């Protein structure tokens, strides 16, 4: 079962997704420290577009990556419109 899922996507796409996750780890720590030491009182809702034919496995990896960092969370996913993302920030970040 797992092999069928893994084999459906190219090796390049999997390596790209895994690399994105590994870069998210230090970013998550940095953002967590920023949130501890600076108040984040502003938020905004963004719409991130994606390709309509994106495989489900990569959609999951995208949502995981966005939600893994503490300043962003995916609130909705629509295959035609993309991800609705809630992002918090400080006065200086905008």
C-alpha cells in the first residue's frame, strides 16, 4: 500500500517535499522564539494558489509544511482555489 503511494510520485517531487520539511524545522524554532519575545497581535487571511492537478500526497505535504511553522495555519483547502492560510505577524513585519 505505502509503496503504491510512494511510487506514484516521482523521486524528484518526494525529495523536494522532504527538503521543504527539513527547512521548516529551523524556521519553526525561529518563529516560536520570535513569538515568545515579540507580541504578534496582527493577523491576515491569505489565499495561496496551487496547480489544479496537484497530487493528494503533495497537497498533504504542503499543508503539513504551512501548518508546521507556528505563525501560519491552513484553515481551508479547495482544489480549484488553493489554500486559505491564516498568518500572524508583528507591527514591523506587515
